């Protein structure tokens, strides 16, 4: 029984390591809207940079901030 428990513990520890992956140090998201009105609204998100009337770029080192931005812009 002890060997089974040790084997399970080892397997679970290795599985946890296998699920992890390295995230890049920074994220850059480019959004291109079909309509300039949607781009105008999306451009109000903090840190959003306008490229042209339909295109925006968002950069962050925080992955969760990128997820929040996607919720704001509706993706």
C-alpha cells in the first residue's frame, strides 16, 4: 500500500509540472474592427493605442489584464 501511495504522489507531482507552460514576458494584441464606431468605443480601454480608424493595439505584461481587455471589447 505504501508503494502505491508513493507512486500516486510522484505521478501527481509530475502531472502538475507537465501542465505548466511559460508565458511570454509581454503580450501584444492587435484588434481590427469592421466598423470605426466599434473601434472608437474599444479605444477607451486604458492602455489601448489607436493605429488607424479601425485598428487598435493593446500591450501588457499582465495576462489577466489582457483577459479583462477582451471582456471589455466583447470577444
